[in-house]
């Protein structure tokens, strides 16, 4: 037997195993899948199924399948599987054994020792049951560690620096938020809160019920009692939910779900990210309550949080990130795959136990944000030259994401796509890396939907396409060297522009501008910044229009431009507000007369 030690995330919905090999810690995959559903079952022929095959048969044969066994760990309840019944440890051991075999096959040797993670709130009996499950599976269990602690190890945080970390873990079936403190290299869980019955499965159910209702309304046929149909729709719902994390809307198509008067009935619907987020808002809101609770329990205020780590597959939903930023003002990290993070952290600890010094986790993320220039309405005023991110900095690679935009003019027959790399929310302060024009759009009122898709691979090759949603009219380009950084001169130019916008000390500027994709609208800094940007943009527009104005308007516009720039210098918010209003009225009138 080798000295290899495995790190295992034994999750309610999914489980993973990580080992040290090829100079780094890796989650072991099987047939391209790193995640193994935490399902066990017996096929109708009596064969033991673990992982995906067991999950696939769940809706058809629930009596032959066990899911979410983690919820029963530490209890004396017996679980029926076919004719026999088992202790929860035995069912968990089947999952652990399947993971063990998968890892042994990958490394070509036996693995005898393991470190297994558990939620921070697990009681002693639950921890003990987990240890026993590991032993039944054939491991010597060296340690049982808390999942948030594992997450912090995966992130390789600076353990010499004292800090408070919030770990937000939203998986398939459970939600946990933990506050951990790193002090003099020691990691301690200060408080942990959550809901054992909240997660991605609930979101799938919401979509499922919406689909069943749509089908009933459109066909008059109720298929909610048909297990096979429900199974198909549940799968479709989960897939649609995942696509909506990267695309603004998605289609759900399932053929031949039922028959009526001898005709096959199909389902074909479109679901937008906005509508999906409305469906799950009540759940996400509950997670925010837990954050408050955990902060209260630990006696900490939101501004004492140094970092937030996102863990669990459901944190890929963009609204999760947005809500957390709004609540805390901190931009969470998710640069380690959220569903592998806990297993990787257990792997880090395992490698340390093995005496390995180099315990780097091998993940590739994009070092920059990529987006396009848009026109945005700020405080009711149109502001041009805004940067709209499509793929955010630190997204694991390869990455694909599509965003929906709309035309702003009636009858607009072309859109110019300007692609930028950078972090500033004024587009031209970033690095322009490519542009193209889509021409021949339909002659329709403003609001024609344009999809912009970006695909970024490990080598920094970026494919960008823009497609008119209704017609499919499309144009694309490939940018080969998208990871090339701004050269020195461009960086100094960008810094200079920022400096000229703010008179505050350099440190503050860096913080204010470190990441603008989702500014915290509630902070005073942010609204000041937004107002100044919007005021400057209006002055720029006015300066462009001045040559075409009559002499009276021109002189009024020039005076207002001057007064606004002066007020910006003095940060006189009242005057900025007042003069911007007058200038906007004037420009509106001038625009109308042209
Ligand atoms: P975990 O328990 O951490 O493995 O998380 C599993 C949950 O994450 C399941 O409900 C998945 O459907 C969900 N999930 C995985 N990927 C995504 C995604 N891209 N967007 C939204 N949910 C996801």
C-alpha cells in the first residue's frame, strides 16, 4: 500500500476525492466527471449502483435508491435499499468506496488513508459516524475537518495574517455560512449557520413546477403524476438552471411528453435569467438572514470581513454574488471551482500530512475581465463609454458567457462591438483589444435584442460573437492574444485618468477602482463616483454637440460645462446635481431639434 492520502468531500448532493499527483493536488475524474452524485441504489436486476447511474434511476425507482444520506448520519435510523436495510454509515461507505476505487484506478495504486470533511455544525455523533463510514470503506481516517476550513486551505490564504473570512456554501441540498478566523496561523470556526434543506434542488423544483404548469396551460394535460415525464423535466430544469448562470435566457425543449387525440404533445419554452431569479429570490433572501445570524453569533460587523469565499455549485448563479456584494460591500472570491473547493482543501491537508511541500492547486483563471463598451442610463441620463463585463476576472478557464444587450435607437440598423480588457467601468480606460460591426439589423424600434457571447480558452484565445436574437444575424471575431497586458504607457495613462477624476489619496483610489463590475450602489463612495462619471460624460457629450448649436445654446452649454467641471474639482455635489439637470434639459432640446 502506498503512502498516498486522499482528501474527500462527502457531500449531501455530490462528493469528490482529491489526491496529490503530478506535482499538484487534483480532483480525480471518472469518464470526464469530477463530481460524483451522492446517490446509491440497486438496479431492478439487483446490481449495486453508486453515483450517476443511481441518480439517473432515482425518479423511476425511488424505493431502490438512496439520496442525501448525509442528513441521516449520526442517527440510529435504518435505511431500506431493496429488501435489506442499512445503517447510514454503511450507505455513506458505499459512496466512499466508489471514490476510493476511482482514485486508485487513476493513480494505479492502493490508497489506505483519508481526510474527510464535514459541515462545521456537525455534532460529535455525526462526526463519529463519518469516521466509521470511512473505515467501513477501507480507509484509515486520519482526520475529520470542517468544510469551511478546507475551503480556506484551498484558497491558500495568507495564514500569517490575522483575518476573518466568511465562507458561503450553497450546494445542491444544503446551505451553510461560516465565519472563520485565522489568527497566528490557527484557523478557527467562530460561528456557523445555515439551512439543511435549502439548495440547488429547490431551485430545480421551482423550474419543474413552472414547466408542469406551462404544459398544463398550453395542452390541458396534467403530467405531474407521470414519473417518467417528471424525471425528464427535472433533468431539463437543472440543465436550464446551469445554463442561466452563463446565458441571459435559455430554451427548454422536451419532445413527446404526452398524447392527446392521437397527437404527440411537446414542451418548448423560453426561460429568462430574470424570471428564474424571481422564482428563487425567497431562498436567496433566507441565505442573507443566515449571514446576519452568523455575524451576530460571532459578534462581528460586515466591515470586519476580510474575504468571502464562495463554495458549492449553486454559488455560480450570478444573483448570489450580487446579493452578497450588496449586503457586505465585499467582492467574493470564486476563483477555485466552487464545487471542488472543499475536496481540494482536504487534498491540501492530505498532502501536508504526507510531508509534501509543494501543495499548489492547479487551476487556471482569467487574469482580466473582458467586456464591451455600452451606453448606460445613470440617474436617468444616458452615459456613453461604459464598460459592461461579460467574463469576469478570476473565472476558471475555459469560460463561456453570453450577455443580452438592446439597441438604443429606433430603426438602428447596425451595432458596433468594441471589446475591452480591464477592470475600469469607463470602457476607454481599459485596453481595447478588438472591434467589429454587425450591420443589416431589422428595422424595428429601440430594444432590438443583441446577444454577445465570449468564449475564452486556456491559451488566451478569445472568440467574440454578436447575434441579433430574432433573426440569428451574426458576426464574430477571434482575438489571439487576449492575455497580453496593458503596456506600461497605457497603464500610466489609465492611472493618470483616474487620478484626474479623484483628488483622494492614492490608496483610496486603488480600492475604489480595484473592481467595478458590480459596484456597491449603497456606498456613498460609489454614488459619488457614479455621479461624477455621469456628469463628465454629459459634459463630453455637450462638448461634442457645441459646434452644431445656435449661438445662444452654445454659450449656455459652454457656461454649464465650465461650471460642472469646476464643481467636480471641488466635489460640490449640490452644484453638480443642479447644473447637470439644466445641461441635460438643454441637450435634450438640442438633440430633438437636430
Ligand atoms: P454541490 O452540492 O456543491 O456539488 O452543488 C450542487 C448544486 O450546484 C446542484 O444543485 C447543481 O445543480 C448546482 N449547480 C452546478 N453548477 C451550476 C451552475 N452553473 N449554475 C447553477 N447551479 C449549478
